[in-house]
DNA sequence: TCTGGGGTCCTAGGACCC
DNA sequence: TCTGGGGTCCTAGGACCC
C-alpha cells in the first residue's frame, strides 16, 4: 500500500504559520517576478482565481474582495518543506519526496486494518509539529493513492481517504473524468475521449495494449495502476538529473552586458545546487527566448550546448571489481588518445571505498574525472562554468545588436548524468562491451506479471 | 505595463557499426 | 529493377507533473 501526503495550499499555509491572523482570509502567493498567482487559499479559490493566473488580469477581483497578496519566499517554503518531510521518517522509512509539498510513503510494514487510523494520527502529528495541514490518500498503487488524495481533499472531512479494490471503487471511478487521473492531461484526455473513454472506470477496463498504441507505455501503466497492479515503485529521488536556473526579465532587455550579468548569476546559483546535492556535471545548456506574449515582435529563441566528453589528464577511473582486466581496457582506450589516466582499485577492504565519489574527489582536489569514458566536472570551479556559459551565449545571440530583438528570458541548464556517476561494479558486462547498468523493458515486466 | 520556474519520462529518427 | 538487417547510441521534441 502507498500513501500520498500533500500539504494543503502549501505556500499559503507556510505564510499562515508565521502569521496566524491570515487564517480564514483570502490569500494568494505570487511567482518570482510577482507576475503570476501560484498559490491560493481556499477563500481565494472560492473567488474563482485560477492557478497560474497573471496577476494583472485579476487586480479587480483582488481589490474588491480584499485578497491579501504575497511575494513568494522560497527559502521559507523550502525550510518548511524539509520539516514536513522529516516528520514522515517517524512513521515509515519508505519515503519518496515527490515535490516541495508532496511525498509518497510506502506502507508495507503496516497492518492492513491499522493503516487508516495510523494515517489519521500522522496527519494530526504533522500539524502539531509543523503547523502545516495535510491531506492523505491511501491506495494499493501510487496512481490510486493520488486519486484517493484528491477525494480526501474534496469530500472527506477527515482529510484522509483510503481506496480499496471493490465495487465501491468502480462507482468512484465512474464519477471521475480521465483528465483527473494523475498523468493524464488535456492532450491525452482528448485522445482518449475520441476513442470513447471518458471516465476513470472506462480507462481502468480498457485494453492496455490499445491504450499503449493510443497514448504510450505511460498510458498503459496507468491502466494497470488503476486496476490495483503496481507499476510505479517508490523511488528515492534525492539527486536531480538536471538543474535549471532561469528567470524572465521584468523589463525588456536588449543589450548583451545585461544578459551576461544575469547568466553569471544563474550559473553560480546552479553550481551551488550542484555542489549541494554532491553531483557532477555532464554538460551545460544555455538558452534565450524572446517574450512569447508579444505576438507582434519578432520572436527568437536559441540554445547553446556544451558537453564535457573530452578526457583530460585529470581523469581518474575507480574500479571496484576486476581491476587488472579493466585497467588494461582503459589503458588501451586512453593511450590511444594520448591521455594520462589514474586508476584506483577499490578493493573491499580499501578505506576509500567508504567514501562516495564526490567526497573522494573533494579529498583529492580533482575537478574533472571520467567513468566509463564519460567525463564529468564537479560544481566547484565556477569560473570555468561561467566562461563556458559566456561563450555559449556569444555563439547563440548572433542577432544581438540589430535593435530588433527583445529578450524574454535567459537561463542555464546543467545536465547531470546521475546514473553514470558510479563505481564500476560489473566487470563481465564491461568485458562484453555492454553497459554495466540495465534498463527494464516494460513489456517484459508486464508479461511476467 | 505586467504573463513562473523547476522537474521527469518516452518516442522517433538519424548516425553509426558490423 | 534490384538496393541486408539488426543493433546501439544520441538527441530533439513532446507529453506530463508540481
């Protein structure tokens, strides 16, 4: 069984923790540049202010109803989020933080009959410890837990709802439209409707192979999940695969120095995040866009990409198994490129084995290294990243200076190949020129189950 | 005048190899 | 007129999520 815990109106609830006088008042919280409404209290939702609405379109409603407007404070929200997420550990070790305000919990250690009351108790405790109200959905799969959460928010006074496979579930599903299912939005919803599938129940009873053709393997998984067959396991996403820092400009920007200034800030922020999560960087991606809402202006967008795949003398390879053989292979590979490589044998009794790769590199003061022929950079040398970013920007803004362009936003995206940052475990796989990690084929998995 | 920012996964198609 | 087949890897783009 899974539970999905979701903080109610999270950003608004955070503000209320620090100013209880805000309770029961209509409140909205704004996006970075105060442009959009990204969180609403129930009172604000009742005024039909939609999620993501541009603030300037709702000025009147806001004034008329004395809606309180807050700029966002992500430091505060991040801190509150950690407090909530930490409190789950008191109840179960199986926690997947899904977003800033949501987490999946694995409930396999719980006695079936006790789950509901346990979750009810947890909800109370979380409120007591953090001041944040949450809703909890329980179900045999993640998708059903997600659905249960929706029901808990909407209909249950207790704020906790459990989905059990039964006739009753069929009735519930028949009242839910396909677009309300986690993973199905407008586009796929429209496709399903064309095939005569309008409700969650119809989707649950559809032929999975047909849905796969109609949508994709993602849709097929949803069908099984709705039937109560678990296709999505609990993940531990504590390292991001990519990091983005981007901002729209509040005012029109036409000159390169301003763009560069912004980019310099973004890259140092991104490197900070990279260091924080102890990752390495496999490449950089710089992009610019004009303001897409100014339909009459000439539109321009471009990206520049740099990947770090040229080995240097600073390359090290850590090998845990089959050191001699692998070393030979790598020697051949790198000598060919006239590159010096350091090999490290991580024998089981090697003290260095206890360090993770990031710590190891920090200790040895290495800022680049290679695993399985892929080169990575650590996040420390800001100046290097910054230099690469500026070059990329120069390469993509060739129309700059013509006076015809207005730049809407600029950002960077550091691609991080989490799965490749690993110590080589499986020498057999390497010897046979196969990758040491395997991807699961969903079709196979379905056949087995 | 003002229109968010940060993620994930999957697929199709091209390049390349034997 | 005929014009391998199968595999892998990479990337852009499209869909979805909060």
